[in-house]
C-alpha cells in the first residue's frame, strides 16, 4: 500500500510538470502566431490565438488545483514543496503571458485594418528573444537547471534595448507626421507587451533558481 501511495505521489508531481509544459507550449504558440499575423498581415491567424487562450485559462485553474491538492494531502518535503510552489508561481506568469499575447492581438486587429506604417524588424526580433527566453525558462524548470535559468535572465536586457529602439524610431515617425500617431502607438504597445513577456520569462527563471537552490534572487540587481 505504501509503495502504491508513493507511486501515486510521483505521478502527481509528473502530472503537474506535464501540465506546466503544455501550458508553456500554448502561450509560446500564442505569441508566435500573433506576431506572425502582424508581420504577414494575416488576420486569419487571430481566431486560433483566442482559442488557445481558452485552453490556457483552463490549465491555469487545473494546475493550481493539482498543486493545492498535493500540498493539502501529501505534505511534500522541502524540495518537493519548492517544486510545487515554483509550479504555482510559474503557472501565474504563464497565464499572464497569455494575457499579453491577447493584448498584442487587440493591437494587431487595429493595425491590420490600416496600411502598414513601416516594415517590422525589431518587433519580430523582440518576439524571437522573448519566445526563446520562455522556452529556456521552461527547460530550466523541467531539468532543474539553475545555470540555464541564470543565462536566460541576462537576455532580458536585449529585449529592453530593442523596446527603447522601437520607441525612438516610432517617435520620429509621429513627430514628422501626426497622422501616423495611432499606428505608431499600437506598435509601441506591442513592443511593451513583448517586454512584459520577457519579464514573465525572467520571473519563471527566478522561480527555478529558488526551486533548485532555495535562493531568492528577486530584487537583487544584476546577477553577474
């Protein structure tokens, strides 16, 4: 009976890990599709993004419930408790990444009804880095790899610099021609939402470091 209980406990931990990964895959796809829609000016991709948000919201509830049940019924040991706590916090960050993708979708819906302001170069670059950060953050979570988590956090600066670059360039457009202001503002908002996605990936990495090392690296300034 004890062995059976132990096996069930291990299965519950594996199930939580699997759901977190599935949710991560969904929010990564949401971001990729919505930026693809914007770059290719293809509004047909947007309903799929909205459909994925429904799945993300359902997983958000399921993961929290599974974690709380495990804590209440199993009283996990210190390392497992850190894993469950990290999973719950990562779950929240991923749900917010999904929200940011929906925010980008709303900007895209507006931008796709008007002529393009300029070719999109830095925004897709921001999206690529943010998606890579999220993927690496989830890999770090699954493998308990705090080194990968540290390296991923450092990439956040690249996203911040690109966001500033986007803002400066679009400001030039707005100052030169006030008619560009609505489109430029939507693009600035897209860049800010992408920056927030990178911030959430950074949060996930900080949770991984806490999970592996029991060390809280939030608010401690540069990690180098």
